[in-house]
DNA sequence: TACACAACTGACAATTTTTTTCATTTTTGA
DNA sequence: TCAAAAATGAAAAAAATTGTCAGTTGTGTA
C-alpha cells in the first residue's frame, strides 16, 4: 500500500492547487477508489465501502467528493447500460480516459489503457474541425472467455 | 414527410416481426424521433413533444416504447455528461451506432455517421480476443465554430 | 359474429439516484 | 483570537425511471 499513500499524497497536492483540502472523508474516498480500481463502482457502492474506513461519512459528501474529483480530472464518470454513474480514477500518466470492453454475455467490464484513437482523432480534426480533448469509448460485444465457451458448447 | 411515412411503415414491420404492434402511441413516438433526429432528446422531452400529436399518451408508455425500440435496435440509448438517457434513431443502413462530438464550450452535440473504428475494432479482436458488435464513442472537445471564436477574441 | 386471449395502455404509486438545504463543525489566515 | 470560508451530515427534495393494476384494444379462431 506504499504506492497508494504516494498516490493519495499526489492527489492531495492537486486538490491544494485548486484551493481545496484533502479532508479525512476525501482521503477515504480516494483511497477506496484506488483500492477498487477497475471495478467501476457507483456512488452508493463506494459509500458502503468508504463507511468501513470512515463510518461518519454521509452519502452527500461522497457525491460531492466524486463531483470534485471529476471536475479536477482526477476521476472520470462513466455510465454503462444500467444508467448509473460509475467512477474510475484516471491513470496518472494518461491524459485521456481509458476505454472499456463490455461483454454482453457475462456482463464483465474490461479496461483498455492504450490509446487506440490517436489517428481517429486527427481525422476528426481534419474533417470536422473538432479539437478533441478527451473521449469516451465503450465497445459492446463478446469477451474472449465467453467466445471460447460459446464455441465449446456448439 | 413521405420518407417519414415509409420509415415508420418499415419500423412497423420490424415490430410485427417481433410479435408486437405499431399502436398509435408507438407511431407517434417513432414519428417524433424521426422529426427530431440528431436532437438527442430525453424521455421527458420526447413525452412533451409526443403529447402534441397524441395527447392521451402517458409518460410510462413513452419509456416502455423507448425501451422496446432500444431492444429491437431501432433506436439507441446514449448518455452524455448530465446522466440523463437520450434516444437516437439508428440509421437504416448502419449496423453500428454513430459517434458524437460534444463541444465543451457551446454544449452542442454533432453526429458523425462514418464508422471510424473498423481498424480499431480489428485491433481489439486481435489483442484482447474481444468480438465487437457495437460501440459508443463520444469525443469531448471544441467544435469548429467555437475554435474560430476563441481565435478571433484573442 | 362472438369470444377468448394476449398485447397494450394510462394513471399513479413506488423506487432509485442524485441534488439541495441548512445548521453545525472544521480549518485557515489575518 | 477571531472572523470568514470551506466542508460536512442529516434530512428533505427533486429528478428519472420502473412497477402495478384495472381497463382497453386488437387479433385469431371457432
């Protein structure tokens, strides 16, 4: 958990740069997001988990903190098919949001951290004059494991 | 509006194939979706508009119809930053969902109907074994008009 | 035609998710 | 030390969506 502490400190700095504080509630929220990276938890789910660390925290604070982190681009909000907002920490070294693979069979969400869209974004700039600063890309389909199962069962 | 009628009849056929009817309420919903294509209206917004055609319709029916159209892949649900579900008719000749350009300055949503992702999807198949069947791609950035304005004001 | 049945509907209640309000507490800087 | 600003929890409120249910409509079949 050494890396976690470093990461939290770093995020604390970003908050301070924006004139805000790393309160115990915010620390617990960030730490939980770190702990459950790639899990795409909703505000409610996070609230339940964060309360284990910081039992006094209220749901509204979790919402407020998540909004704050999203605004500062420390976290990203993403919505899959159920319509509930979910939260992901943005990777330190990536300025763009990562992509998701959503399996229609098992429902699993995989992450892709390479930036597949460099060329596409240049095309968008040339053809439409649109300057891309960020993106949301989710593929719907069948994951490797489920493809295998389908083949076997035939 | 000749094309609209054709399009509605065609969608009626799809419903029948699935064992469902093209009721007046559903017809009014589809027709409104056609009329306001590319507007990305929410269920509430559609409800207000549809009532002008079909005053007896209830909000629940609009939700039910939109769910139905989404399931039959006649329409697509998409969520932008405000978290509200919005609905787009899928283009007849496109089997994939189209893309969106969301301007952070003026808030406008443009559509891109060309499929920029063919190569990316092959890459995803090769690298991750994930068979893509559909996608959601939204670019966040600055549209051509706003870029121009920003330059001028400097 | 009559009838049975399934699809469909509107009204409204209920639920779920998110935001707002407000009184109180904490922190910070002068 | 003290005043202002920032942050918080609890609860109410708002917004979005879904479920319930009694009644209607349409369809196929005898």
